[in-house]
């Protein structure tokens, strides 16, 4: 537990900075629930898998390969409650194959936990003409969600893992005319752009779900020492590790907010909201921009239609 976890008070929800995923789900029986988790094989995705399976949920465990997903489930003793699925979020064919496999299960999905992501690539990398962070963190999850949305339970939830890094983004929030980075690239700003896209996706999806009891949320999990930092330069990694005792959340603490949003009763009325440390938080002004959210949605639909 970090020093901040010890001294920060809990928020209105009764939970806060030091809350863990086990704590926020304590006493829950999720044996009738099916929860999909992307990026299930490490970090807060693996911890979410462990805790939600411990509470009895059937987990559709998505990782880059089925083998990695199966190994993740086995590593936390949850293999009997998990269906491993290969889903490489930068590869449309992999996503479509995952959708087909999941639809073939014939189950209702109670939660889509969009957890996987990559961060701060030092050099601009493109795939299918799209910068890789935006493609993986946003477009891939958009395509997956669109393919499974009609399987969502009547009170189902879509939980998109964003980041406070969304506040450090490109000019205008999202530059829809530079999604390949050819007109300038900064790894951290493009990461921020992709995380802002997660917030706007959840916000627009919530708007489109109005009139139902389904909900969509976005969240900041906290600053957590996971392999998400593997692409950052060595000097930055050293600096971050130096403040570990003060600033980093533990992985169990980092998984708390997404597990809270996935399971806690009575939250669907807050659909479209952004959360941090298991409490609502106001995102940047771009994160509140409904017109930008609609424009992003329409642009993403166009991108997805052209992916082959």
C-alpha cells in the first residue's frame, strides 16, 4: 500500500484511493453473471479476473492469444470459471473471430470490461493507417463492443478503462485529421488522445443507451506499476519507480474502480460518467464535449467500415 493510500480519505461512495477490488466486491455473489475482460493476462485485468471469478462470475477472458488467456485463468485458480478467447485489439480479424466465438456461447453479457491498452509508444507506429495506441485502445474496443452490444443484459454495463492522462492530449482533444500521426506525433499526447477517446466513447454510448437500463462508464484506475510502462524510456521508468512508495497504487487497489463499476448496485443512473478511486470525477472539458463525442463515434464507424 502506498503512502497516499493510507492518508487519502474515502469519497462519497464510501470507497477511495486505498480501496481494493476484493473490498469493493465483498459479500457479492456473482454466480449468475458473465463478465468479459480484455487484457486479462496481466496487471489490473488479471486482478479483476481473479476477484470477479472469486465472487463466482463466469469470465470471458480475452488476451492476445487464447493460450495467454487460459494461462491467466489458471494462474489465479479460475480456469473452471473462465472461457479463454483470443482477441488482439489491433487486428480486426482477431476481434471479429472473438465476437463470433463469444456469440456462439449463447450467453447474456452482464459486463464488458474494456481494460486492455498500450501506452506512450516512443515512436509513431501505424497499423491499417491508424496510430497504434488509438487503434488498440479505442478502435479495437469500439469494434468489439459493437459486435457484442446486442448480447448485453437489460441492466448490463460497459466499463471503459481510461486514464487521467486524457488531460494531456492533442490540440482540440482529438485530432480526427491526424489519426496516423503523419502531421506530428508525441507519444504521451497520443496516449492521452486514446484515453480521451475511451471517455468520449462511454459518454456517447450512454447517450445512445438512453431509454434502457443499460449503462456505460469510463474510469481512471490510478497510477499503478504494471507492464503498461514497458514502452516508456528507462529514465522515466527509473523516476517513476523512485516515487513508488509515495504515489503508485498497488494492483489490487488499481483494479478497484473497474470492479466497482462492474458490480456495485444502483450505479446505472450515473451512466456516461467518469470515475476515479470509486467515485465520480469531472473529466477535462474535452471529456464533456458531446459534439466531439458524436464526431468521434461517426469517425470510428467510418474507420471500422474500412478495416479489412
